[in-house]
C-alpha cells in the first residue's frame, strides 16, 4: 500500500472543445498549471469533473491523460464509479494500470440505498479491487454513508480513506472519532473548502476541493498556514475563499460556476455538456471582479483599476435577493424545493 | 405522431443469469406473459428496470429484445436517458428504429438542477428527437419537474406526456389543470399504483406501475373497473394492491422486492446487480403468502392450505417495528435519514 | 360516547378588532352564517384558527363563544392543545363543560418527538380526558403520528378519530387499513381539501377544511355529490376548489390567505396577529376575482362584469414565477428552504 | 446599551418537584452552582429549559428566580417568546424590570414563515422592546432566519446578537461576514457545542450551550483554552465533549438526556413534563459512566473503580445500532422521518 493520502487534491473540470469533445491539449496544459501552482494531488472524474456526463470510455481517457501528464509528480485519485460493481472493478484495474495512487468511489446514487446496501456495495469492491479505495460521501447527491457504515468499512485494508462533501464538521469529527483509533493510516478529506481551516484543525488530512482548481495558490496557502499554526491568518484567508466559493456555487447550477472561474484563470474550458439557456450564462464580469479582488487581497496580483469594494457581506446582492422572498416562498410551496 | 398514450405500462424488471448477464430467453418469456395477461404497454429501462445498473450497450439490447418480442402487439415506451444530451438523442434514434412508440426520459439526476436547467435539458431533446418523448418526474431520485416547467415543456409537440412518480395526487391535479386545456392529447401517467384508482378518477390517462409486472391481471382489473365506473369494487382491490405494494416496497431496497415478487410468479429473475448481504435476502416465504392471498381474494387462484389472515393492517409487523423506535430515532439523529 | 364524527368541520378563522382583540359579535355572526351554509360541524382553535397566537384564556373564550352560538345545532370539535398534559387536560374538562362533541389535539410541536413519545403523550391524555379525543396529525408543523402509533392509540376508546393534514392519500389509506378493521367507529378526517373527493372515495369520513370557512356551500356540495356517487361532477368542482385553495394557500403565509378570503364573503376579520409588511398585503382584488368566478361557475352567484378568464392553469402567474427561478435557486442554496 | 454579549451562557434545565411544579430551592441551588463553576451567563426559557412546556406565568417566575439568584454576578439572557408580539413585548418589559441583560426570542415556530414574515415579526419587536434583543435561530424547530434577514435586522440597534443552533459552521461564517463589518458590537453565539472550538476560531463571541449546564467546568476550559490560543489541547477536549454531547443528545428525546445528566451532577431535576414510557427512561448508569470518565480524563475527578474504556468511537454501540438498519429503513420509508 502507498503512503497516507494527505493534502489538497483538485477535482478538476474537464475542458471541452466547441463540439463538446474532451480538449486534450488544454486539459494537459491545465494539469501542468495545477501542479506548478502547488496542488498536492489530482482527482479526475469527481462531481466537479462531471463524471456522469461522460461515457465510460471518456472517463477512462480522462484518467489516462491526467496520469500521463502528472507522470508521478503528484498522486492521482481517480473517480472510478461505473454502472455496477463489475464495471467499477474493471475501471479500478485500468486505473491501477495507469498508475493512479487510489480510486475514489461515490456511494450508490439515484436509488437511495439503506446503510446495509451501501456497506455491501463497498465491501464487494474492497474485496476485489487491485488498487486502494477511498469512499466518497456526498449526501446531497448520493446515498449517505453513515458513521456505523464507515466504521465497518474501515475494517477492510483496501479502503484507505473517505472524502466527505457533506460540509458537516461535527459529522466529520464523529467519523474521525469512530475510525482513527483503529486505523491511524485512514485518511479523512473534506470536500467543503468553505470550512477547510476548521476541518483541518478538527483532524482532517486534507481536502478534495473544487476551489483548488481555480485558486490553487490560495488553497495551498490555507493548508500551509494551518499546518504551521498560523490560525488567525488562515481564518482571514478562509473568509476570502468563502466569498469566492459562494460566488462560484451560487452563480449557476453546480459545477458551472467553477467551470466559468477556471476560464478566468486563462484556460479555454468551453461550455458544459448540460445545455444552458441565455438567462443562465454565468455573469463572468461579476465573477471576474470577485476573483481579481481576492487574488489581489492575497498579494497574488495587482488590484483592478476601479478598486475593490469594502468587504461587507455582499450587502447589495442580499438586498436584491431579499426582494424576491415572496415569489420564492410561493415557488417553494408549489414543490420547487 | 401516434395515438395518445393510455393504459397501464409495465416498467419491467430484467431477468439476469447467474453470471449477472441479461437472460434473454427468460426476458422474452416474461414479456410474452405480460402481454398475455393484458398489460397495455411495456416500459423497458425504467427505475424498476434498473436502467442505471446496465451499460449503454445493454440498455440498447434490452429495448431491442422488448420491441422484437412485443412485435407491435402493445406499444413500447423506452427509457432513453444516457450520459448527456448527445448520447440520449442517439438512443432516441436507435429506439425509433426498433419501433418504440415513444421514449421516456428521466429528469437529470445526481446533480440537483434548477427548473431552468431542467427545462433547457428537455427543450434540447424535444427539438431534436426523432421520436415522441414522455417526461419522467421522480423527485425522490432526480431533479424535480415543477408545474411551471411542465407547462413550458408542453409547448413542444414532441413532448407528449409525463410519467409522475411523486405519489402526490394534488401535484398531479395541478399539472393536469395547467396543461390539459392547451394540450388535450398530452398524457398523464402515474407511477404510484398505491393510488391508481384515485389518480385515474382525477384525470390520469394511465400508469407505469411496477406492480403490473407482478400482478398484471390485478392492475388491469383495477383500470377496467375504474373506467367502467365501478368505483367501490375498484377501491376494494386498490386496498389489496396497496398491501402487496407495501410488502414489495418495504421488504428490500427498491426495486428488489419487486424482483423477488416476479420470481414468485414463475420467472427466474436472478439476483440484482446490487450485491446483497445475507441479512438482506427478501423473505420470499412471507412475500409469497401475501401475494398468494391477494390473488386468491381476487379469484385468480385457490387459497393457500393454511388459510389467509384477516386483513387487519399488519398489526403484528407494526408492533415489531414499533419496538425499534428508540433505535430508529438515535440513528436518524446521527444523520442516517 | 357520541355518534361517529362525519362530514365537513370548519376550522374557522377568528375575527379580530382593530386592536387585535377577539371580535365577538363578528365571530358569532360568522358562526351563524357557517351553520346556515350547511357545514356539518365547527372546529375552533385549529391551525387555521391560529390557536398558537392566542393566550390560554383567549382559547377558552373562543370555544365558549362557538359552543354557545352553535347551541347544539352542529357538533363542535374543540382544539385543546395547551403547554403540557396537565394544562391540556384542564382544557378538555372545560370544553366538555361547554358542550363540545370532542377535542382535537395536535401532536407535540417545536421539539420533534419520537413515535414512542408521541404515543406516550396521547396515551396520558386518553387515560384521563373526560371528553372524546381526536388526534391531529400535521407533519409539516408538528411531530408526525405514524401508522404504528395510530394503531396503538386506536386501542384507547377515548380516542375516536384522527384529522390528518399531511395531504398524503396513500398514508391515509395505510391508516384506514391499519385501524378500521378493529375500530369501525374510528373517524378519519382529511385536512387537505385539495384532494377531498379522492380522500372520501378512499374511505374518509369527512374533513376539517379551511376552505369550508370561505365557500361552505362548495365543500358541502362536494361532499354530497361524492356521497351520492356523482363522481364526475364532484371532480369537476374539486378542480375548481383546488384553484381557490391554491390561491389562498400561496397568496400569503398560511393562514392569512384564508383570512383575506373570509373577508371577501362579507365578514370583518381584521388583520392577523402576525405583523405584515406592506409588500405582504394579500392582493384581495385578485383573490376576489378567483373567488367570484368559482362561485359563479358553480351557480352560486352571477359572473363578474368583466367575465372570467378561461381556466388554463394560471398560465400567466406561472410564467411570472418562472422568471424568478434563478433567484429562487440562489436563495434556496443559501439555506432559505 | 450594555456591553457586548460574550462567553458561555447556560440554557439551563428547570428542576421540577414530584408534582411537576417548579422546584424553586433546587433551581436556586443549581444556579448558584453554575455561577460558582464559571459560566459567563444564564439563559432561562431556552429550548433546553423547555420554555414551551410552561405557562406564561411560570416562564415569568423562572426568569424572576434566576435574575434574583444571579444578583448581577453574571448577565441573564431571558427567553421571552410568547403567543404573539404584544405578549412578547409585555414579557420583555417584565424581564427588563427583573434586571435581565437582554432577551432571546426564537423565530416564529409551528407555522413555517417566509423570510419577509420573520423579518417583520422581529422588526416589530425591535421597534418597541425596552430591552436588548438577541435573535434565536433554530431551524430544526422554528422558521429559519436566513442571511439576508439577519442583515436587515442588524440595522436595528435594539437587536444586539444572534444565537444560532443550526450547527452549520459555514452558515455562521456567512452571517458574520454579512453583519460584522457594519455592526462590530453584534454578538454571534453558537448553540452547537459539538463544534464550539471551531465556531470560536471562526469568529463567534461565545455560545449558549446545554452542555454547560452539565459540565460547566469543561465548557469554560474549552473557551479559555481557545481564547488563549491553545488549539490542540482545546480540540482534544472538544472531542471529549462531543462524546458526552452525543450521549445526552441520543439517549432520549431532546432535552431529556441533558436533564438526566444534570441529575448526575447532584441535583434533583425530577421528571420532564413530557410523559415517558418505561422503555424511554434514560439509561443513567451508562450516561453516568461516560460523564464520569470524561470528567476524570480532564482531571476534574478520580477515575471510576472499573476503569474507563479506550476511546474508540463507541464501536459497540455503533455495531448494535447498525443491526437495526433494515428496520430503520422500513420505518423511514413509512413516513417516520
């Protein structure tokens, strides 16, 4: 088995050409940049990477490109969920061959499975996978992995970690309390960078964070500051990252705000495969401004010509959204939410 | 365009051989039986058919077998959701070639999309599909289709109906009120046979009901009684169907209780592709008994030797489950539910 | 014990004077009108009656007025939930003295209690109440009463019925299947008039419906048509009632749309005790129009001068609300819903 | 106006005598002990204090006793929510007279109000209260207070803080980011002590924590360690507190586990007003053991004779609960959750 999985892994977006095909040169250029900017690892076929919108063949190709380009400089955590256990195990074998450090497998989705079924699914994979497995818990999208289940699964040596995207810090602490005493090598990664510093302080080994594909210098800095005990400075940056994270999260249906933001760093990501209406185009000018100011605040770039607004909690945006409250409620009651 | 879609369509389970491959002869034998028992149509690649646990190639093969076997005797509504719009449109084309009456396309799942994104997704399909499209709303598993969205989508002639599995009768009525005046040809199908009679009385044109793959004679009888105005008798059978439906729904993670029940009608369905622990094996003896008694009540078979229990709302089962309430609550609070 | 509780009970709004005090003369006049219009019973201190916004003394006074005014012509079902079991039992005693037919007691709210706690709470009341008790299940507001719990509670003779406001028809059927065989005298009342006809066809004995305080002639007609087997005509009116129900439900935070609608029938209900901003005033002109057209459709009044729009599912309103979808989603993600 | 509200406030349980009446001498003794153990403030009529299960007169009496006993040594934050705005303002006036530092007012509950209604409710109170007001957000029990609403309410000088019991760290950060720049005196208190250290590091001014009524020495130590920058030691104790917190939270319906735990510290709290079945009695022996070991770990007492188990995430308890997973799922599907 390999080393314990630690640090910030990037669940990267996949650049597409105008015909919607994987843009391989741009993907390679983007991976190269991420490594240069200091990410600790790469995570193709995550939720940010829209694994579900690619065919099985395309998912393989993406991992192959990423492993080739990384060339051992940083570890690769390859998303390997396929249609069923057999297909998933076949992908595990392929990704082992490509040199991935481990695979990440999301809990079964669409059907909402019971804890016993979630356990049985991962047990089957743990018993036959030729490569280390990290569990992927994302309860807003897939069957939840609860604390008793993670404990039972941690008895399989092949399972070496969990990525949790619930954003629930106390749930993370419950998992750590339940598993770490018996499995000190087990890795806890948070998928919720809005609370990255607190998660690291609570014992996480790292994160798989979409924001690290946009501002890898910032997430790395956050990680390093926290590890070296500079908590106040880390929290200051955490608040800035939250501002950017919210802008990317709320500007479009996930993960399109992240795709738009990577564009602003100089990569031609192209449109998502989920079609968008005109009204859905992310306001890149607004996003650009937030991104620019945050990077300037952290000394990574100059301030924009017009200056940056004082950081006051997005007052104007809030006021606007609040005006719509009555409409919102009506829609909510009609079954929207 | 074809006739309006009406009646009971069967979202059938797919028999698998011991190696987990599609058992084609048994699938053909099963389809033949369903047609003989009076189902109005067939619906391969539905949720009951575990479309997600097959590969793209397998999904095509399933539809091909079903269309061949149906041979025009009953219409086929083919589940055509694939990884993205392009792949889905390719499946639509293929299924048109196989002779399917229409395709059924589930709302985007995993990611929870906004109404605008759901609209844009289906609009793209409606504009390019060579075959009629029915929407598939199943909010416990996929992005919800709300009333304003269904109204907007009903403006596309290619979209000819919706299958709703929310089980919410009033939501169904709101959809009918919103769409029917402008699109009298638009078909409303309920996926919730526990309320089939009330749904038909409220204006539904039919249903796509997993139970019709187990007791096609009963769901057909229900449909015919309701259509001929014999409401009291229909409701009497509706309550029996509810008992069976609940037994299949709650005896295992969906759809495994339905798979086990089809077995009891004399078909070798084989195990699901979702692995199961020993404790998860459906209690087929208990399920058999419920099934046997319900069919006997309706005159389709003799009563079992030991007789049937009085219908008293599953008192014993309830009492047992209630004892676990404290445990349940504890688990629920820990994030299980 | 009294007769089985059947028919449509009105959970009426309480008229308030400009100082926010109970307007007793108007309340008496309103009760008189409701009886004249054919409601089968009265239900003071329900959710529509905003029981929670009155003091314990005011709640008693409301029941006293209603019982006096009813004077035995129709039965009174008095909402009796107070701060704890002791206070609730004291209210039961008082309401028995006033001549109420039974009390209705909502499941414990605020705290979300386990089924065992819900059972124990009602058991304590059942053992000591001097008056028949109906349970009140309203899971969007209070701890849910599940099927096993209703079964256990139905073993107490003092408990004679349940009012369910979940709106879930199949849940109602499960309760009926579980309880009716052993307690044919037990009463099932639906609080969801949007599905009143289907609920009655499924076996409900009646309803406690806020709409019956606005259009008592219509809910009575619905009830009578269904009981006499005129299902098609009943469903036609059901759809009209749904239109009005939605208008009242979605025009304001519940129950203010109902309060505004009673005003339009000629009663001075006054403002709610929940303060409202200017933007929250119900658009009474719009509500008036819907109400007027529905009553005209049913022959209860003349059509308005400007005529009524074709019934096409509120297209315009839908289109407007849909424009706000992006805003909605943003707010929802921020924790609004 | 008074000083900024900071530190750990205790939302204390109310001791009851065998007849269920307020046990005044024991309440005074308990308050005295809490002050001696170092809590920064007191919080009568919170959710832990079961404010809803007392009459309006009893709530006043509780605050009076607490204010008298505190006698200015620590500030009192008095829960003042009553049936409506008028009654609530009357309570505010009374509590100002008793010498409370501020009142805490929970967002409207039972009815789920829209953000606009929540705003209007608190605005009305802010404009007329003679005493400082802290908002109380507890979305699992009451209408949620969202970020735009807190921002709008922070414009009223009378509103001086918020207690948030959502347990969502990122939501807390969003509130702080939105309000603090314009209102540096505004106080953010977390009600979720399972994450007390991270919440303090993220900028909270303190907490109102039920656990501080059980182990006031531990919560105080946590607070002091965090404030003095000893994060590692603080996190070590945080994990212990989590173990105790979970034991109290999951051993009974909230807040009964906390009531049982205070008993174990030597106070006669008596039974709750919510009746309990035999099966619901908290296992005080088990709870005692956890409590004893945690206090011993922190040096506050000797270890128990039989020693303490290694801290391994409650493996045994987890294994037991997991066995019930199938039952749980069944119940959940039936509408329990």
